[in-house]
C-alpha cells in the first residue's frame, strides 16, 4: 500500500486527532480502532482463529504447540505468526459470604479468571514508523499502521522500537509482521476478522472517538457496580504514545495482563538527541580547527 504524491511524515508531529492527515492524506475516512472489553472475554480464541484464517498466517508447528504452563494459553505472546493473543490469568480472589448459621460474615478464597485478547496498538506516536529506513511501515488512510512485506528488509529496527513488543520477524524470511487491522477488509467496507468472529463483543471495532465514548460509559457502569479496579488502558491521548488505536478495559493492573504500565514512544527523545549530537560535533570541529591552527604556528 504505497501512497501516491505524499511523503510519510514523522509520527511525532502534527495534530493527534488526525494521524492520517499527518501522514499526507488530504482526504480520508475517520480513524478507526479496537476497543477490547476484557470483562466479557470468554477465552474462546475465535479471534485468534479468525485472524489466522483470514490473513493466511502460518500454522503453529504441532511439535511446538503445547500448553505453556500459563493456564490455557498455548500461543504465549504476539508474534510474526500470531497477530492476536488471548491471555489467561488465574487469580485467587476473596468472595464475601454469610455463614449458614448466621454467625457473622467472612470470605472464601475463589478463583477469578481474567482473559484478554491482545493485539497491535496502532499507536498515535508509532516508534516503528519513525525508525523504519525503507518505508515498509506506513500509516494508512484509516489511521492504522501496517507493514508492507515486499518493502521490508528485515533490519528489525521496528522490533526493538516498539514499546509493547508487538512486532516480530518471521524466522523463514526474516521480515517483520504484525496486525494490519485487516486493511484489505477495511478497504472493502468490512470490519476486521477478529471483531467479526468475537461472540461476546469483547472486541469492538469502529470510529475511535465513538469507541472511547462507549468505553467511558462502560467503565462508569463497572465502577457503579463496585469494580473499583476497572480501568481503561491506551485510551488517553495524553499518554506516552499519544493514545492507542487499540485500547482495553482491564480489571487489574496492566502488568497482570503482560502490558507495560506506562508505555512511552521510544523515539520521543530523538530530536533532542540529534540536537545534542550536532552541538557536540560543532564543538569538536572548533576544537580540531583551533588545534590545527596552533600546530601551524
């Protein structure tokens, strides 16, 4: 997907609410994204299967596919061949009860299941875009971020730049791969395969501003119901990545789900670093010139 007549701008600059415009699109649809409500995820993995089937992702080696020891999680993490990953977290949670004889109240230990379908965050400030030397990573007209595999040279700069550890290289060809939010389906007016397959609407797809409004209402409902630990992750445009195009409603700390607690775009300090490097080079050049002039006297 190469854009005609427009250059890919640095993702650190421009209005946060118009990432496609920043990338050079003069006319484009609304920015779209995912809102994943983990409170209604049942761990069925329909999203994983649909993603693999639609995108033609390689099957996992049957000799390697096995339980990881992390509950029913057999994929482990996002990777070049797994663009959706359902995490299973088992927690011991106290459950209040009243004794049968009416003699006071107490708590019983019970197991709480936290399940969440993880995916590429399609960041507003996307470090992978900033470091890609070939233009393989591009911003689409929908505000999403995709990899053009025919342009990728396998340098893996994007792999180390991603603050979420999403992008991965495929072993057989060395190129980088990740979720495209089903770019081909979006261009055809269809929702991504994972959202289409989700039976509980845990994965919701649509215009990003509308999803944020839905998420805020859902969060208020949970707080009113006594779920004090419920929180939104990636929905804040003021966070370290300028807000994510794929954000989540969680019932516990992000670390519990394997997510970084305070992600920051890894290229944030590049402009300042280049300024300091330029200043240092200038001082060095002056020093060399003075030393050379002194040697000629």
